[in-house]
C-alpha cells in the first residue's frame, strides 16, 4: 500500500507510519490503542489503523436490505443487529438510521439444515423438532409455532425466547409501502419498540421503520389483513382526501372504525398529527364483534387515550361518520355505553 493515501474517512492526505507500542495514540476508527502501522493526518491529529483503513467503504449484509457505508461516528451508538453499544466506525444506512458495528459484519455465516442465520434475529436459529410440543408464538405473525406435531416447522433461539415459522421467515418482506405512511418505504428492523399504540400484547421487536420521518410500525400491526368487500357489485378503491392541519398548538385526531356486514368482525384505527404537520402517533386493533357505530366510538376513545398518554391536552377530532358526530354533539342515545364514556 502507498505511503500516502486520500481516504474517504478523512478530508486530508493520510501518511503511513510505524508506531511503537509505547505511543499512546487512539485509532479514530475502532477507538482502540494503536500499535504497528497507522495512517495519520498531522494537522488534525487523526490516526487510523492500517487494518481499519483497508475496510471496504460499502457492504451488503444479511441484516439490512440497503447498502451500508463505512462511517466514523463521534458518539456512542447501538448496533441494530446485536444491540451492543459501540463508537467510532459503523456500517451505516443514513436513510434508515441503521448502524452495524464492524465485528458484526465480519462474523462467520452459518447455514446448515438444523442451524441458520436469519435477518430477523442476531443469534443463529435452531430447527425445532415437532415432537417437543413447544407452543410459542411466532415472532412474525404471532401464530403458535407448534399447534400439533404436523404443524409448520419452525426455527428458534430459546435463550431469547424468539421463534419463527419457516413459512413466515421466507415470506416476510424486507421493505413495504404501508397506507399509514405512504410517502416513504418502511424497512424491516429488529429490536425496535412499536410506536403504533393500541396493542396490549408485547411487541416482537420486529418493526418496519422510516428513519427520515421517525415512523415505525410493529410487524404484527403492519401485516394485519385488510378488509375486502364481499359485495358482488363493489370493489375496493383508493380515495385521496385533502387534509387540513389543526391550529398552532393543537393536535388533530383522525379515526375510523369498520365492521363486516354481519358485525362479527370489527377493527379500529387512527392517527394523530400536529399543526406542522408531523406524525405524532398511530394506533389500530381488532375489537371483535360490534357495529360500525361502536367501532367509530372505540376508535375515538383509543385516540383520546393515546393523546392522554403523550400528554396532549388540545386535541381536535376529525371523523367521517356523520351519525357518530351528531350523537357526540347532542349527547343523545344515553343507552350506548361507549357514548357514556365521553362524559
């Protein structure tokens, strides 16, 4: 290698030197004590191990679908693959705010019939034998990994209590466009707390994430089935609505509730946005059986609860159900238990 180089990690020329073990110099890349050959910029007191300088500037890794660029961070970060704290060099995706430390990208690849490495979990996943009757929830779709000995086979990390169906592993998308955040693609990350309120069950740690907008959606929320019309003469359609932001200092709550024709299955959802307008919070859940009107009331109640949890006191509601709005305004239908909760 040349005695001087122009390296992408520093704006000035770097000179190759030999350093004795007595010199107390720290590498700006790995943040470890320097011995042996180093590259140095004397004007900036910038020191870089020769081995760090020879790392590739861009890599592709199993744990993230985007290219990762070698970057020096001047602060501590948490590796999004193994969750350890590190500093200095990171293989980084700026768009997704994904960081992976150098040791992680240099790990050995594991792939056998009984032991695999999958992007949904940092540790190797072991094939689970159907005859052990282990009943655990799949981290992706939350279905039992073994309802019987003849169910879909699964892999798991018992130390972390993390299990996934093989069929779920091969079908889960790495990136999606979701109707709750249609402006940007959402990339699947691991160990991200869900910001999509309204679920009582624990998050699996898998989430679809938009680093640009600080928006994330738990994998179970993102992959909920959509409702399709069963009416023979009707078909689903997309409608673009002009949305007006609330007054300065206020937050607007947009909600919706839906129910199938028989009322056996109902679901609710909503989103809170401020006056700028920035996303504040979102929520959705299935509420079982009930009418459309009950679903609309439940959505508004959930929205108020989310707003209260976030310390929001000035909230304006925007709802497209005229009957629900009229009932809320005139206080009629006293027998409706959900309506009474508003008082």
